[in-house]
C-alpha cells in the first residue's frame, strides 16, 4: 500500500477509531520498511467532527471536489472578464451547490440533526474550498474545519454587476445619441402656440404642518434605527471575536490532545519494552538460581566424600 492509500484509509474511519487505526497503519508502514511513511501517518491529526463530516461527503460523492473546483474556476474567469451576468449566474449556482453538498455531507455521516455550529463549520469549509484551491485539494483528509473569509483575489460572490463590468458596456455613438435639431422655421410657431402653465395652488398650512410632523417622526425613527443597527453590529463583532478566540482555544486543545496521544503511544511502547526486559531478567534469575543449586549440590557431594 502507498502512503496515499494509508491516509485515505485512516481518514475514512470513525473518529473514535482514528487513534487505534493510525497506530496500526504506522506500525505496518514501519514493518514494510517505509520509515518516512510511518512518520507521516503517525503525525496525521485526528479530524474534528465537522472535518470528519466533510471527509465522509468526499467518500460518498467523489465528484464533490471537482464540482467545487469547477465552480471556483468559473467564478475566477467571470471576475477576470468582469462579466456581471455570468457572476450572478454562478453566484446562484454556488449557493445551490453548497446547500446540496451540506445536506449530502450530513446524510453520508448519518447525522440527522446536526448542531447549528457544526452546520456552519461544514458550510464554511465548503465555501472555503471554492475560494481556496489548496483547501479543495485537502478535501477527504481534513483535520479541522476551514474558515470561509471571502473569495481571495476575485472578490466576494456579490449578486450585482461589478462597476468595472458596467464601465465596459458600449457607449452610444455621439451621432446617434444627439437629438435631431429642429428647423428654426418650424420651432418658432410651435413656441408661439404654447400656453402658459397655471400657477400651482398654494399649500394648505395644516397639511404642511402635518407633513412636517410626519417627516420629523420618520427622522427620529431613522436615527433610532441607525443607533440600534450600530449596536447590533458591535454585538456581532463581539460575538465574532469570542468565536475566533474559542476556535483558537479549541485548536490548541486539539493539538495538546494529539501530543498527549503520541506520548501515550510512546509510553505504551516503553512499557512493553520494559515488561519484556523484566521477563528476560526473571528468566536469567531463575537460570542462575538453578545453576547455583546444582553447584551447591555438587559441592556438598564432594565435601561428603
């Protein structure tokens, strides 16, 4: 088996079986003489729950990475060409594809009622795979959920047409856009026939006061809404910061857990080696005791003679 085969096998097992399977595959690689492969397998990180769900999606639907990559390439090309209509079409396709794959991922993982946090992690990971080809390449062997934070060098998937795309639209020819000039001989009579417009009626003072009260009330409500919006935005920023901090702590805990798992594995091997050494030492003691007894018996016989 190759290293790729071993890693595919490893990241395909259930999370609770990961550590034991990693140990088995590393030992097998070492036994067949592939020391580098054994190190790579031993260094493989146990996937988080959300990463495992995405990995299960790739095993259930091998076409998923290709579909995500094709959409990514299409979006990059559309942005490069400043094709607003194509961007809108692909944006709609992107939303549908991610929604479909999220549903398929949880079905593949046999999770009927995932938490909102896990659903967000899976969704963000698939979005990140569209934005970042390196993430797409790791699908199937992810160790952690990826954070979607925009679409790199081709901007967000906005539904509107980019300004630059609008600027590319052909402009009307000055000759076609310019209105035809009227003949002076015909324009004069037409002007002479135009009747003066009647003066607009004077506004009703009561209606004016009512309109002003309505305007003032609307302005007050708009100001209150702006304050509430600013407060909500600040709360969102605080929650985002808390989430980012929690994710960092979570990742550190995972790294510590992985290091602890390696230490446990190493200690287990050391214990087995120590037990073997103790057994061998006990055998030597027993052999020495037997030899001593035989020597003492022989000596006693000689002294008796």
